[in-house]
C-alpha cells in the first residue's frame, strides 16, 4: 500500500510512529486475502488488517552487518572481508525471500515501487476493518499466489517451506549474486581482516583502542599497507638469524672439530715428513693451531664477508619451499 494522505491520517491517530518515519516507503498487508474477502457485501471475516512497514532493503543489510562489526566500524561503514561473505549469503537469501523476518520487494516503477525495498515483518501494526476501504484505495500492487503463500509462511513462522520462483530462475543464472554484490558494495567499505589487525596493533602501542575516535581508527586502517606474510616471515627469520650469531656458532663447532681431527694432523705430519721436517708431529700441531686461529679471525658474525648474502639465500630458500610457502601465505 502507498502512503496516501488518508492512510497517514489514520496511522497518525493510532500509530503515530508509523506515520512519522520518512524511510517507511509503504506498507505490505499481512492478513490473509481470504480473511479480507467481502462476500455478498458482508464485512471481512477478519476484524483487523495487519500491515508491515516497507523500508529500503539497505536497512536490512545494515542490520545484518552489525553482527560483523565492532564499535568503530559501524559509523565508518567498514566490514572485514570475512564479514562480506556472510553479508552476501544473507542478501542472497533476502532476494529469494528465504530470510525469516523480511520480505523482499523488487523495484517496479510501473507499480510505483521505486528502489530496492523490503518489508520488515516484525514492524507490523493492525488497523480495524472499518478502515478497509481506505486501505483498498491505497493498494498499488498484489503479490502473485506463490508469493502470497511464502509471505504467509514467513509471517506464521511455519516449518514447511513454500516453493516460489527464485531470483536466478527469473533473471538468469548468477544474477542473484550480482544483485547482492551491488547492494552490499554500495553500502560498505570492505577491508582485509589482516589490515585491520595490523592497524590495531600499531595504534595500541601508543594507547588503548577505545581512546581513539572511530574516524581516527578508520584513517589508520585505510593508510595501513598490508605486508605479505612471506615478507613478514623473511624479516622475522633474518632477525632471528641475526640474534642467533650463527656464524660464531659455526666457528666454534668447526674449530673444535679441527682441533680433534686426528686425520688432519696425520696428513699434515706426513706432508711435513716428506718435506724433510725433523719434527713433523710437533710442526703439524703448530699448523693446526694456526688454522684454528685463522678460523676464529674470519668466522665472526660481525665481520664475516658475504654474511648478508648467505642469510638472504637461506631465508629465501626456506620461504620459497612449496610446503613452507603454503603455510605462511
């Protein structure tokens, strides 16, 4: 039903809130047609005409979005990418009239239905049937029979599913999701959850999150650049390797192995004997000590030549390993 002056005057008297709300674009009759039929000039069997408010469908989607938003996201119309998937599924159900509590009414300018609308079934009031003629004059359209049954099922909270022609059956395969995406994308800014979390961590280094305004948090989220997980892994791995002094550790192990390497000492002694050295064993011991000192001079984390390249090679090798990459990407 349209918001005719006569209808508004009655609502203003008995249900003023419904008369005053500008986003109530019209009303959907919930009382069954058979109960409103006037047979042989007799009054309808129902004593009341129950009507539900028709509002922009965007309001239904915003209500659902609140389930996936925290306090600073709602005023900025921000939803995480994970929340977007849930919103699209909700809107899909809404368009097919499979979402309890709502009844979707698609735009039809020829009938006076402009924009995307949705009846909020819980927002219903009753008018006495003495206003029947007034309501009848406000009528602009009537649901087809299967959709009348679906509305009755939704209103009555029945458990058997009423079959109606679904969106894709009428408009083409994939069109429902296109329409859902258009509706949802027009309402919200979708931000990857990782960006939100990184921005939160940065902000809370200075003070508690609730000490910022929603606008300040939104600005921080928008300006935050997402660092890929592989890049984060590489930076963390390099930092860990730097802190570990792994070159020094290699040097300590290697020096200990050379010192206890009897084969090396024997080979050096044999070489010295062939060269005519009179005390090959003592000379070999001196050479081994010299090798140890050389290793200790050169295998040092702070001064080891080419250390950065070695670290980069190790980290990149690990990072690009297929199994590792699958875990961190």
